[in-house]
C-alpha cells in the first residue's frame, strides 16, 4: 500500500482516480490545484504524487517547482497527467523533476501499473531492513553519496563489477555487499541494473538516440537483454515507452 496525493481540478476525474486507488488498497488524498496540494503536504506526506498539469491558480509545473524547493518533499516521485501538451513542455517537466507522464484519456490500469512499478523500485533502492548494528547517520549518508557518485561515473562501463565498486569505496567485496544488503536490501547486480534502466529511461525521453545506442551507453552489452530487462521493470518495451510518453 502506498500513500498517494492526487492533484486534479476535474472533480469527476479526481473522484474516479481516488475511488480506484482506494479499491487497489492505497491510502489517498485529493487536492484541487497546486496551492491546495502544497498546503496538503503539511499534514499528509505521500509516497507518490499524481498531478495534472493544466490547473487554475497554480498549475502542475509550478507546483512541482515549489515542491522541489523543500528538502522534505524533493524525493517524492511525481507523475504528470496531461493532454494537449507539447514535447517541450513534457521535457520541461522531466527536467524540473517529474519521473513520468500519463496522457489523457488513459486506462486506470496504466496508472496503477506505474504506481506499482514506482513502489517496487523505491522498495528495492530505498527501504532499509532493520540493521543489527546500524552505522551512524553521517557514515550512512557518506556511503550512499559515494556510491551514487561511483554509479554515475561508471555505470556505462560494461565491465563495471562489484570488485571495482568495492575498490573505489576502499572496502572489501564482502563488506561492500553487506552494506548493500543493509541499506538497500539488494545485491550489487540488481542495484546496478535498476540504476542503468533508470538512466536509459531518461535518455529515451530526453534524447533522440536509437534504442541500441541507449542500451550500450547505459552499460548493457546486449540489446535483447536490455529490452527484456526494461520490459520487466516498466511493463512495456523501450520503443513503446518513448512513443507513449513523448507523443
């Protein structure tokens, strides 16, 4: 179950979304526009935000910009609902911090699938199992920050291995793996694959590179393996993901 904030000025559509998400087992809250949503965040902290773009008083883009200014809410993923929005506007939303778009009209199953995907990814990457001997907060932050920098710089290297990552962090492979299990609940291979797929999804929307180019530049050494892995996470092939979200 996820806590979800739905920001939509169309009463009928907002009610329909809230009803279906409630049936799906989620805890939900509705807001009429960006101003209303910002006020709601003070009393209801969601795991995911579903937000229309074209709204009175404060539209979705402005709401996202305001949300991103507050460190308490920066990490909350946001999916835009949109109709009649240009590619440039979509790219602007992604640049500001949106993670996905759904084009109206849409099937409620599409929204539920994307919510489930985000929840699963956040669970793999961010939900921490209770540690037997937790590190101090500063040490935890330092480990995650250093790992993020290493993934950013080396994920495109197809030969990037757990040994190289551990070496860069100045720790043994076994210690590094214990840290991954403790703080991400994942092994290195799965964590790296999810990171590469996230980067690939961004390139699909922000560049006009071919699927093959994106696969190899993301660190995959096989186009078929990339396509299969992408579909496992996003439920649709890479080319359909690009076409669905940009047109």
